[in-house]
């Protein structure tokens, strides 16, 4: 992603701490991850779900980006569970 600045929401920081996800892991996903879902109607900025890897561990990052300034805000991050995602962690399993 092309971000002019990256900020972390309070929620993201709490979840990173609880889930033992490092800022360097999130930065890696932002640089090399792929967009697997887009939420264009999110407020205040459009957001997307990225998939990347921290070593062999899959990692999802939800990030919102201000289209005017390219400021990026990390909303949350988590390790996707196989019970909710297909094996490639790119698509949700049907209920």
C-alpha cells in the first residue's frame, strides 16, 4: 500500500498486544500483502482487508486510507482461523 503515514487505532494496538502481533508484522503485510476484501462504503474512509504472512503464520490486517492525504489507519489485525476461512485464507467459508 502507498501510505503517506501509518497510524494504529487504539483497538488495533490492543489486539496486537493480545495476539502477540508485532508492528513489524503489520508493516510487512502493508508492504507485501494482497487485498482480499474491500469496504468502499466504510466511514470515515474506505477500508480493505489485507492478507500477508509473518513467517509461516497468516495475518489479516484491516486498514482504512484517506483518499485525499493517503494517511493509513490500521483498524485491527488478527490471525485468521481455519474454521472461518478457506485454506488459502483469502475467502470466507460459506455458513
